[in-house]
């Protein structure tokens, strides 16, 4: 007689096998959540790696990669220098990739520095022009500007200073010797009437004692004759006064002027010379 399966003669599982089967039945529902969690974690790690390497842009990196747009400042005047403009003079134009220079802030205000005007040194005074004497004829005494030119030329020939005292005294000396026919005579190119032979001179009047009044052919000849004549021992004090630049107004020169003029005058000027006005300087 057959016994149905599961009766007394059916194999009874051991307690340990029953426990293992029960454990397997309990663990089976936990496998899917565990695998799903591990996969999600791996996905997050991969995404973080790609963001870190820049393969996948994030909203933060996209915002930081955008450079601020610069607005070109209007050019300043040539007399004003801007420290901001000079610092950005070599910047790359807008739209071009910049390699080393960081982009300037568009809100930064330029600091304008006005360059001070350079001090221009005042020009040195130009030297006085050298006057050239105009030749004079017989009975002609130089006047005005030509008298000044003759005075300066005679003083230069002696190497004397062109002081006002010297120039005025030389002018008065010429005016003391001035004359007109028939009273007095003046040699050509000989405004103070020296009696020096040579230098192309022509005697025009006998002064007595072997002296003659001369006319000279040129201004240069006349000046050389005047220098030679006054260097005689009779006129040491006159030359010393001119060398000192003090002029010829000192009363101590009276004796030498009396010798020079043949007792005609002892001062420079005398009344005749002073009546012609103060010489030009």
C-alpha cells in the first residue's frame, strides 16, 4: 500500500538546513537595494570626477569663466596723463584671448595726474651789439649814435672798460675839440685832434712846436693814431683813469688836459663841450 508524500516515511529536513533556507529567504529581498545604492554611489563619484576635470561644466564654473565686459574709456588730452590708461596701454583688445594680463575691473576710476609745467629757464640777455664808427670828414665831429660808436671803439682799442663814466667822458672830450670854420678845426677820422704822424695821416694845420694836426684816411687809422698819441708819458693819469673806468671828470687831471689842449681847457667837459649836450650812452 503506497503512502502519500509527506507522511511518516517522508524525509524530514535537518534543523540546520531549515535555518539556512530560512536565512536565504530572508536575505533575498535585501540584494536589490544594496546594488542600487552602490550603483548610485559610483555614479556620483564619476560625476564628481568629470566636474573636477572640467569635462562637464557646472553652473558655478560656467559663471566664473565669463569675463566682465570692458568699456573703452575716451582718450584724454595730450597734457594729461592717466595712470590707469598707462597701465592698460598694452592690454589685449576686447574679444581677444588674454594670456597673462588679468582683466581690469570695469568699475575702477582712472586717477588723473596733471603734469606740472616744466620750468623754462629765462633766456640770457643778449650782448650789446658792437657799434661800428662811421668815417668823419674834416670839420666834422661825430654826434649822437656815431659819437657813442667812436667812444666805444677808442676804449676797446685801449682795452678799457665800457663804463658809463668812460663813455660820457670820451664824448665830452670830442665835444671840447669840436669846431667849425673859421673857429677851430677837426681832422678827418680824428675826433679828439691828436697830432700823431704816420698811419696815412695828412697834416692839415701847424700847431707849433713841431706839431701838426692830422687827418687820417680811415676810421681804423684814426683810432690807431689816437692810441699811439695818448700812450706818451704826458698822459699817464688820463690813461689810468680810463683803465679804472672812472671817467675823466677828476680835477687831478687838469694839468694833463692843459698840456694836451695847449692851455685851451683843463676839464672835460669845458663850457663849450657841455653846451652841446650830454653824450649818448
